[in-house]
């Protein structure tokens, strides 16, 4: 096998609207730079190669990512559906969607070129490699953020709430940590360390106006410093994972959590054995999701809120208010008869599979897919090749809460994603 990696700076040139929180104004500086990290794995020709690009961004819609994927195919020969473009989900990057802040369209035009550039550079750096996959755990950074109160209400873990009234989290943490380690076959020097963990990089809240890759960016920096080559973080099914919402909400917290993730990754990478001639195989498919239907009661509520606010949405450090949800309901009502096309890519290295998910999948769904996968180990690449927002469980929809209120897909999406993911995993397994 051959492997090549590269990273390209994607930091905005000036002030931009920021994604992840509702902010009052554009960014006013850069704390740390953002990058597009690329890994290309080739078992033969470019048509048989796979490319993973991790962006230090909150999310990227399918059409914008597809434009970059198509250009990569045109320039390199790697098929569109062998290319996975993921976002780390930092909440301190440019507004690339336009849901919470105005979309930075000019920035995205530049971004697309830099994504292409990162893959082209990785291909230029292709060389014979030894590759291995490591499987471990890190269970202290992420917390299950949906808490059940004694009155049946769902409280998010960033909301101040009397502790004695909280019964506890409604789910468990996904602590899985996976690593793809690629080293030069001759020298043993590191080509790339790709690490997959499930979390929410929003240590810095909506009060922050400095561009940053948050704690996962710090982890990437530390892993690169220790091992060399390119280090790239890829998120998982993080819809219900979060940092501790009531502490470490500062740059020291970014460094602390980034250091913990880096330490766990380095420990796993150092234990991961590499070998030559490990086969890589994969497949893809395309399907449609149905949008959420806004009920007449929800629509009436939204119209009343809009009448009160005049459509103004006030900034918040965390979460969203009724003013935002009302505008969302009006928008979804106008789109509810339009299905959403998504695509999934799955590739396997040995008996470990990596499968893309185009949104913020609830952790329980991700853990179910892993448990029912035919592979010994399975890792989900979240926020990949598109963004459809939160994908909750049916149980969560019944309970309500922030992600349920702000979801865009319909109530049956959980079952659809599980079925389609397992179908694709079984197809790839059959290629062994």
C-alpha cells in the first residue's frame, strides 16, 4: 500500500461570521490556525484509492463538499465516492452553513480550492507505506449532555440547574478511540496519524470571537509535534456528546482537553502495529432522507413568536432561543415536501471499517451500528460529505430537548440510517 498526507491552511483572511453559536458580530482575530488535513491511501491506481479530508470547521453542506469532490476526481482520478470530507465540528470557525450566522460564501469558494490542493499534495507525497489500525478508549473528555430532570424535562449539560433535581444522563458516553497509523516503509517516519473520537469541540462558547480549531486542533498540534507527519482528527457520532458544559470554558480548558486527547492518541499510536500489504476495500451508496414535518400547532407557535420578535434572533453563548426555533420551523415548513439526498462511503483496512455519516448522529445510534457491524471494529466518520443536522433516536424525540427541537429530518431517520449503514458495511465485508 502507498500512503500520502498533507495539510493546507484554511484560516480566513479577515473577519468572518462564525458557525456553531449565535454571535452578535463577525470574528475579531485568530487564536490558532485552521487546516484541511488530507490522507490518501492507495492499493493500486487512483481509481482504487481513497481520500479522507478533515476540515477544522463546524460543518459543510453536501453541495459545497461535492463541488470539491468532483474537482478532485477531475484532477486526480480518485472517484467522488472514494472521497470523504469531514468537519471536526469546532464552534469557532467560519460560518459555512448559514443556519446560525450568515453564510460566508466567498470563504467557501476559497475553501473548495484548498480542499482540492490538500488532496493533490497528499498524492504528490504518496510513497510505499506500512499501515496499521489501533483501537482504544478515552472516556474522560466527552460527557453525555442530555440530562433528565425530576419533572421529566430534558436539561442540557451547559444549563445551570439545581443538581438535586437532576436524575442523571439519559445515555452513555462513546469512549472509543481509533487510529489509522501510516509510516514510510523504508524509514519508518510518520506519514499520517488519523484519530477518531466522539466529542463536541465547543470549549469556547459563543462569547468567543477568535478563530480556533478548539481542543481537537490542540490535540492535532501535539500529536504532530510528537510523531511528525500529519495528524488529523475525525469526529464520530457526536450528537449527544459534549465537553463538561459548566467548566473549562476558556483557553486553558482547550489546552487541557486537547492535551488529554493527544496523550490518549499518542499512547494508542505507539502501541499500534503496522504492516505492508494490508488490503483496503470499500463501497458507497446514495439514498434519500425525508424532512421533518412541522405540525399545525408548531407552525402557529412559530408565527406567534415571529410576530413578537419581528424575526430578530438574539445572540447566545450556548444553545438557541425560541426566536431561532421559530424561524427554523417556518423554514422547515416550506421545505418539508423536499427529500434530502445523501451518500455514504465505507472503506475497510483489514477487519476495521470506517463509514461516513452526513450529520450529527446521536451517540446511541452510532454505538448500535458499531455493535451490529460485521467488522471486528467499526468507526463512524461524522459530519461527513454533507450536513443534515441532528439525527436523534425515536426515544429522544419522545423526550424532547434541544437537539430534538432543532432537528431537520423526520422521526424515522434513526431506523433509515441504521439500516443503510449496516447494508453498506455488509457489502464491504463481502468484498473480503
